[in-house]
């Protein structure tokens, strides 16, 4: 994942499908990024290698989904997208973006909090979910040329990097070659079901 001083959107971005919520109860959705391990990495001869101990972690920030708070029925009616979440390496960031170190590995945590407003989050019932396939290495420039091509071809926010002179047929062929069937680059989409929280009676 590319991180920049102004902040860069994740791509692929994360999507989750929620179930098991109380339709009329209000929930807040939050995301933060946590280190995958205690190391810093480098790209060497077509692979990632450990390059030393991780740098001290920057201030931990949490991204609040803009629809929060909303009823359980709202969250469950369709996939919840975290398209607007941005990553930065600016430790003095004033825009609320999540701050990460380049060449370090992270994974997102999704927090579902049953609360009417942000003021009651601390004392509210919540559950946290993580998914192994969402782990990533933060970089300021792509190290792997294949990843560069994949992201340019499929990221709607990377139009400026595409060759405008490439004809449609050629572009389609290149996308098929870079993304074999069954391995297309799509947003991470997972389903989560809350357990242990009170649910409405079905009787």
C-alpha cells in the first residue's frame, strides 16, 4: 500500500458484510491499523526481507466510518465500504489520516460498537475482527513492478498513470495478462457475524 504525506486511499479498499446486528439499535464502525510484527522490511532480489527492528510506532489513530452511528438495519442492507480511508507517513498530520511507517507490515482491525453516539463508545459493547488476507506492507514507492502494473490497470484513482495513447483492445489484453482468470484485483470483502451480543427474539 502506498502512503504519502498528503494521505493516499487504500487500494484495494476493504469491504465487509455485516449480520447479526439488532436492526433498530445503533452501531459505530471503526478501523485502525496495527503492526503485523516487530520488524522493518526491504525489497531485495524480488522478495521481501527483514531489515531490522521496527521503528517506534506513530500515534495510533482510528478511522470512523462516515455513516456512524447508524441502525443495524443500515449496516446489514449492503456491503460496508471503507473507500475513503487514507494512509499517511506524516507524523504531524492534521487531517485525521491513519499514520504508518514505510517498509513496515500492518493489518486493519474492524471494530463494531453498539452505541448511540461517540461519547458512549468507551462504555459500550463492541467486537473486533481481523482477516489475514488484508495484511499489507506500507511503502512510499512500489518495489515490485508487477504490483505497479496491477494497481495502475485496476485502480480508478490511478488514471493519471495510464498511457492515454494505448488503444482499448491492447489495454484489455494487458489487463487479462496481468490478472489471470480467478485472480483479479478486487476490494477485500469479508462477512462478519456478531456473536455474544444481544439479538432480537425470533419467537
